[in-house]
């Protein structure tokens, strides 16, 4: 079975400003590949963390150039700069670049999806055939609107559509609050051009492995989106467990996920969605 992680980060410019990630000054492609080997992961999609490493896109491109059958990229650029618009048409010409991913984590960015700042992105990405992943728990109705208005644009919901943060943060005091927008997330499945990344799952449980108190949420998401539009992954540098357990949580602990559907969720589906033609493992 091909196992492809739908989200990882590499960086080299100092400790992450996001305290949830490993507080190390660098996590390189070599570190990444070593842990992938130990965890039984064949390939991974790098999401350059530009918020704490401005050179992370170039770092990812070089990693993908050297390891095209193991690493690819969902990159990013400054959405509020007019010169960024000229990058779209040639974006997928860069080594390993399969699409875009945006998070809107900085305070000045939070209104961008809804105040018109990035309205130019949707038709441009649709025209260029560039999938776009979004950390979008705060603007799910806008995602529904974009999906309907741009049916040729492939969209990916990050991290199961959950709000950013951990249990205990303001507004996320308990397990119920952590999944308070799940109904909205499931409603997005009616749009065939919307997929979802099942990334970071262990970190959303208040229990120990195999994190059974989130299995029902995973099954509901799987039931809505189907195996062709649900992509396993980790965001490994903030996981509470090793890569191997992130894998086996899905491959061994979810009895309703088996056969061809399991192969799709664990890697085939995200490759198909992004057009990443990988050899058989």
C-alpha cells in the first residue's frame, strides 16, 4: 500500500513561531526522510511554513527536486502583493509544485478570505488548474461559495476543518467545542470539487493511542466525503506520537476503513487529486 502524508513542514531559519511545532531551529529534508523511513511513509507533501521561515518555499523546491518520488509541495506566496498574481500561470512549472496552501494565521490576514483581498485568487487558480488548500475553519461559508462559483477549482480543507488550537484554548475548552463546526464541514462534501485532509488527527484527541474518542468524527467525515476526497496525513512536527502510530491509527484501528478505500485514504486519493504520479511502493 502506498502511504503518502498529506502535510509536513521543513524549515531552517530558527525555531517555529507556532509553539505547537517542535522547537528546533531546523527540521531538514534529511530529518524528514529519516523519520518517514522509520514510520513506513513512502512520500509526503511539504507545506512551506513561510510564517517562520521566509525561505521555506525554496527549501521545499530543492528537496522535491532531489527526491521527486518522495516529496512534492503545496506552496504559497504573499496574497496581498499585486506582483504575486503573475506567479500563478507558471506556478506548477517549479520542481515538485502541485498546488497552493494558505493559512491566514496572522491577525492582519484573518479577514482576507471574506473582505475581498483574495477574491482574485479563485478564478486565477481555477484557470491555471492549481488546487488550493486552506486552513478555513473560520470561513467555511466562504469556502462553500467559492466551490459553487468555481466548479473547476479543486479545494482542500485543512486539518479536518477543525478550529485552530488545542483543548483548553479560549473557545476550545472541551472535546465538544473542538468539533463544534463539524456539521458545517460535512455540508461542504456536497461540492464535488472540495476534499479534506485528515491531518493532525492524534493531536485532536484527549485520550491516548489509538485516540478512540475521535474515531466517530473521522467516520462521519469519511461517510460524507468518501475515500476519494479524504486524505490521511500528520503535520508530524506537532504530533503527540511517532509517525508509525499516526499510520496504524488509520490502517489498524478503524475497522470501517479497509481494502481499496483504505489505500485511497492513505495516499492514492491525494495523489489522484493533485496529479502526483508516483511509482508503486
